[in-house]
């Protein structure tokens, strides 16, 4: 059974339990026999908590009075799945590969995973957003078929009203479940401090592919002002992800600066830029068209 609490009480309960046990999120998750991503989805994304987990909490009796309703585990699939966009669609479950690692990087950069699973409401999707003009070819010709090929689903495209944004969306509860079960929780990536997973870090080919996805979305290549030299930059406000990217470049023997102002790293030497181009490269034409003329 799933438990629906009064607004804000589930997060409050998790906070009290974590503080009572004096544990990190990782330690708290381990004690509950959950992945850290799954636990954080209960906290940040409002995923309804399981009754068997709640029954083991120290503050269980104090919070029973805040329970609105107990729901069957398959409540979101009721009425033929009408309450959940794509929740019952069959998908392919991809194995670990360079293509999956690259999509992981794309989602870490300009992507978002959404799970809204309140009573009588259910929206589940992954979304990648880019510039309507500058990223159009990359999103439509590369990212769209990449997602469709990996998961066997259709990806819809729409331009945002009042902005210059182009969005790719794959509606599927099973895709969201797949990422959540593999340490990529839905919701705010900055709050969740989502990082490059171990399975990618330990394989150089997977790591290069993931970094390509990150740099295609959150990276830039530019000529330095009044100089005949260039830089590859990467900017992100998730300091742990930024550290992962920097350590990944070093692991691939590519020179990189220290973290600048807690949000940026750069590669400047032409020899290191050439190594980046050969080992990682770009699939986004807005970067590729600039850099390929140098080598």
C-alpha cells in the first residue's frame, strides 16, 4: 500500500527520521534498504511512501493522524492508465552502453525527469530542452532518435510559448522508473545533487560518451577575445556534478582548469582541446561546426 499524507507531512516526517538517526541520505537509504535516489524521490518529488517503510519509522504513531488515505500499489494505473501519461506503455529496457551513457549526460545537462504522482494525478516523462534555432538540428536529428532507439517509444516535439526553447518529451512511467532505479531521481537536479553514476565513471568509453552529452548541452566552444586561441567551457551549478566532470576529464588525460567561481571549468591549451575533440567530441552542430576547422 501507498500512503497519502496531508500536504508537507511526508517531507517533514522524513526530515525528522533522518535527523533522529543522525544519518546522511546515503546512510538513511541503506538502513531502509532503498537506493538513495528512491529515498530522495519520496522527499523531493512527492512520490507516495510505501506502508511497510512507514511502519518501521520511529515517529510512526505521531504521523498516523496525518494520513489522508492508503492506496493500492497500482493506484496510478487505474481506469486503464487514464491518470498517467504513458504509464502502461511497454518499453525496451536498455543495457549499459555508450548510447545510454550519452543520453545520461544529455539529461544531466539540459534534461529533466518528471514524476507527479498525487491522488488522481499522474505525469511521468523525460524531457530535453534546447534553443529553438541553435539546438534544433541536434535535438531533432540526434537526440530524438537516440531516445526512441534506446527505449522504443515515440518522442514528441514542441516549441515553448513566449520563449526560444524547443522541447523533446518521452511520456512513460517505465522510463522514469528506469532512471530512478538507477540513481537518477526525478525532480530538481540541483536539489537532488544528481551525479555521473559509477557504471559510467569506471568505463572510459562510457565516460567519454556521457561527457559528450554534458558538453553538447551545457558546454561551449569559443575564441578568446582579441586572441588567436580558444576555450572549451562547461558551466553547471551542481558542484558535485561539476567535480565529476572535471575528474572525468582528468581520468581521460585531458587537461582542465580548477573549478572557477563554483560553477565553471575550462580547457584552454590547443593540445588539450585537440585531445578533447578526438576522445570526446561533439554531436551538437553548434559546437562541432566551430571546432572541426581547427584540426
